[in-house]
C-alpha cells in the first residue's frame, strides 16, 4: 500500500486551516469555485469533460478541420478548444465556461502556471527489470528488488540513492492524493527553469518507474476535482506549491525533461527527409504547387523530431494527412504515394510508432479526401 500521508478519510481534507487566500475550495463547492481559486493563484485553467480526466472536446469545426492551437480562432474568441492551450485566468471566461457546463472538471496548464508536478502512481503492475526502475541509473542484478510494488517505492529508492528525503513525505508543498491511490507533488519551477512533461510512453522518459512529470506541454487535475473514480484530495494543511528542490531539478535534467531550445532566429527549417520528399515528388508528378502544399505540412511533422513530446505531433500529422487527403481527392496524387510520404515523415519524427502513425494518417486522409483541395484555398 502507498504510505500513510495523514489524509483524513472525509472530504474535510480540502478544508483545513490557513488564511482565506490560501484556502482550497471546500469539496462541496462547485467546480467553478475551484477554477476561480486556481486562477487567483495565477494558474491558467481549462475545462475537463464531466467525470473524466480528459479536456472537454473541441467544437465541431475544430474536430472537422484539423489545425494547430496557434491557428485556432476559437481560443481568442474565448472558447475552450484545444485543451490546455486554451487555459486562462480570466474570471469572466471561466465563469462563462462553467456557467455553460457546471459539471466540468478543472485542469491546470502547468507550463503557463510555472508548475512542475511529480505524478506518483500506485498501479498494480509487474516489477520492471532493474534498468527500467530508475532510468539512466545502473542497478546491479544482484540487488534484490522484491519489496518494490509501485511508484512510491521507486521514488523513495531514488531519494535514498541521492541522500535526500522522500518527496512523497514532503509536507512543505501542496500534495494531492489521486482517486487511484497515487499522489501529485506540486512544485513551482525556479526562475529561468522550464521543465517538460514525461511522454508517458515508456520508462526512458519517466523520472522513475511509475513516477512521471507534469510540466510544460501538459496539464494537471486541480485539487477538489471529482472524476468517475473519485475526488482529488489535498493532503495535510499546505495549500501552495513549494519551489522545486534542487536535487529533483538535477534528476529532471538527467532524465531529459528540459525543453529543447528553439532554433536560432533565421535558422533554416528542418528539411523533409529524402524518403518523404522522393515520395512527394513521385506522387504529384512534378506539379510544383502540389509539392509545396504537401512539403509544407510534412516539414511541420518532421520538425517534431527535435523533441519527443510537447510538439503537437499528432495534430501536425493529422493536418498533413488531411491536406494529403485533399490532394488525393482532387486527383493530384495517388492515395498510396501520399500515405508513403506521410509515413516516411512521421517515422522520422517518431521512430517505432508505425501503427499509431498509420492510424492518424488514414483517419486524416479519409477526412481530407472528402474535401478535395483547391490549391488556391488556405487550409
């Protein structure tokens, strides 16, 4: 079992003492109060689907016409499309969102909030091999790991190796128990530091086995939020995140959680890989306008190779596939050649994810083919 953190069994765990400005909304308060409280801390919020951990869905236009959050007209107009990209601290916008759907949950965009949240899971799972327990740290096979059961244990081992206290017992910062028995340790990034999320796709980018990071490029569920599995409950009396401990910052840097710096101003864009470009040229038979149309969106996919997450890869691949489908629907290239070009670019950015990439490509191409692309039209 995860350690006892002194969490009351009743919902009064969210009440606590402290000043009015520090008080977390009582659990019987509606989600709007939670959202407004978070915004008052300077944490941009966005709606989660009622009873779920996922963002509220996009509007039909954003679902039917894939595009990046930067291109979306819904966000400036005060809509919640594109999840945490639409997060805001504007009380009027927040009031309108939760006024429309009072049962929305509350998500907090970690990057704009300057938050780094250590996400400790307690899922029943087979113990990993020693090389996956603490990514990048060698543990000899002779070391017995039989007593380890979940992320609380692997995080404690990491702390012990560094001669530091167990972060799960850090009563100086905001800690939130999850409905599944895990724990969110909320910290603030130090000035000049910007950390990125774990991918969640493997232990190589985790902080430790069953220990991930929520930061730039992601969101965290606000305390007090209820899902179908239960409520996210504050532990203890502290209601504010403490600064990220320096030793944890060093571990985040070691495990690759620093964002890749942007390319220098004026740097040439990442070229489309030769395989993808050759496929494009073969597909469109020398028509320069069609080549440019597809090469532009393929380049956006390829640029995702610069970082394993936080680049909007799925959206960019979907958009490229939608464009390719439009070219196919207009008779500008064959479906087979377009798919080949897309897959070459996708696998350059995300090696080893062919099944996932093909699913996105075929879905996007299917939608795009129903809207033949007029090259005079901006998509």
